[in-house]
C-alpha cells in the first residue's frame, strides 16, 4: 500500500494495524506505544518524525513498527 504522501507501507503491516484496532478491547498484547507508532506510520510520518514526537530513539520506532 502506498499512502497519499508516497510512503510504502507493507500490506501485512496495514492488516496487522487494522486487526489491532478491531481486537483492541480483547488483545492486551498490543502496547499503547506500538499503537501510537503504527497510527503515525499509517498517517505517513517518517520514523524520525515519530521518534521526535514520541520522545524516543528512532530504533524504538523501527522496532515497534515491525512487530
């Protein structure tokens, strides 16, 4: 999937994010931070921007986005 801003997001990541939102009430394995990261990825933010906004290092964003 390519977002409006031209950023490629793997289909599996999109599906995982959608499933996470659907199952949020019952799936306690998804951390709030991971949901924030995935939401910002879906909005087209870069890892660097997400890291600055969430006050974490870029490697944390990369790891949270890949789970």
